[in-house]
C-alpha cells in the first residue's frame, strides 16, 4: 500500500503532466518536466502511469484544487490549527488530502452534534461557533463546512455561506448537500447563473436525474436566469433608437437639424432660409409636434419618411428666393396635422 509520501509524489507528477497539457508550462520545457517526473517516480518508487494508484492518491481532485482548499482555509480560520490538529486531516507535508477518508475526530464530532442541536433551536450564532470549533479540528471535513454554510444562510450571512459551501464542494464534490447550500446562497446574493451551475453539479453527483429538491432549486435558478436575459435583451432594444444615427441631441433627444435641413433650412435665417427656431416654436401646432418628437424619438424617423412632407420640402427648396411658406398655412395641411 502506498505511503502518504508516495501518494503526494504521484499527485505532483499528475500536476506537472496537467500543467504541460493546459499550457501552464511552456512546451519548450517539456524535456525538463519529463526528467523531473522521472526523477520523482524513481526516488519515491512509484509508477507514474499507474492510474489506480493515482486515483487512490487524489481521487477526482487535483493537487492544485487541493492546495486551493488549504489556502482558503488558512485565510478563513480565525484560529490556525496546531500541528496536532493538522495531523488529523493533512499528510505529513501539510497538504490536505480531501479525497481520502477523513479520520473521525471524536471531539470535532461532539462539536458538530452540539451545533446541530443549536440549529434545531434556531440559535444560529451558537451553531456557527460550534461548527467553527469542529472545523478547527478537522479543516477539510465537508460536513462541518456545509453545516456551517447552512447556519450562515439561516442568519442571513450569505457571503460567508458561499465561502464555506465552496470549500465543502472542493473538499468532496460528492457531498451533494454542499452543492445545494451553495446554490441557495448564490441565489439569495443575486447570482442566479452561479446558483444554477451549483444545482446542476448537485444533480450530476446525485445521479439518477437528481433529487426533487435539487431539481426544484435548479428550475428556480434557471427561470431567474432566463428572466434576467429577457430583461437585458428588451432593455437594449429600448435604448437602441436613442443611440442610432439622427439621435444626436444631448441625453438621446432627437436632432432637429435633420428636420430643418429637410425643410430647406441650414442656409441661415432670412431670405429663403429656415426661420429661427424661436419663431417656429411660437406656433402652437409646431410646438406640439416638436414636443412629440422629443418625447418619442421614433416619431422623428417616421416624420422624415413622410412623402407629403418631402414633397413640400422639395417645393420649398426649389423656389428661387421665395422663402418659407406661412407656417400656419403649412400646419393646416391635414396630412401634417396627423403626424
């Protein structure tokens, strides 16, 4: 049977191999890595190609993910576990090996049981404290981490619940309660997509299509994701008219210079030019039309495409020095009144 040192050696070899495959290590260093792997295998008397031994060493995890759990726990625990506490769940090198069976610590189990009793009494602060004591004795136990995540959620500390649940699924992805608690905490924090992904993982690890509770959580999160996507799509469509060509006014207001040019303006006030906007706006009907344009940018495009208005504009622009027609007469035209 392989020793802890041999299992760690296999994990390191696996880490080096995966780092070459995923591009973490440059292909130029392939020869050096292969030599290193061979040296490790010879020194610790392990077979780098023995998949059964590798499975026994790290299970479904990788050395990188295992070390990630260690880093998170080291940064999260309020009290760093001493050497005696670490020996219960870590190898001789100080690296956690969550995939292997976790030795049961009677004292930690006692704290967990007391924490469960506190949860039943809805004394969540006490439960968190007791689960923390259990975790300090067995830092990679997924049950303790998942239970504390549940206590954090019950006391509306959802960010802490997410952190604990993520640690639990990293320690043992087959412990499906942790996926469920991760899904719930993410959903409450507004991360519907992350919640859906957590429930999906839970369903996969449960097998047989997943439990009803897990499927219900997944369905709820998925519906929320679809709702958000629909809102985002409709929001973008509503904003598009104000950002397109011809909507150059500040704050998305329509640019009336296009209308002025269409009516023969832009050549200066006076003979044959567009009268000043103040004069136009003194006409109540034109003012009403302008107000409608500014409150409904889409109406500007329809106005510019109106054949009757184009016909009148051509007549205005074609006259040699006749100037603008009488505004009141122009606005009395039924086809313009309906615009």
